[in-house]
């Protein structure tokens, strides 16, 4: 593999990683707006399992940050 091919491959991988991170951020926003997991899959093209995992993470954070009941 030439240096140019290595650089091109690194650029491609960086773009893919950035696109995935963007999709995750969009999924979090959409889920916080009460869209269904299926709708988020359609919007982001993320796998359903990943969207459900993100949804569970959001739900756990919101439960752990809720004030304790007296």
C-alpha cells in the first residue's frame, strides 16, 4: 500500500466515524423529542438495536438525575 492510499483510507475512516457520531447525536435529539425508535432508525439509518440502546441510556440518565422523592 502506498502512502497516498494509506492517507486516503484514513480520511475515509475519519469521515465514516464523523458520520456515525452525527447520526448518534441526531438519534439522541430525535428520541428526546419523543419520536419512536422506528422513526429514529428511518431518520438516522442506525440499526434498531443501537437506537434502542441509546434510548435506554437516555432513560437511565433521566431516572438517575430525577430528584429523590421524600
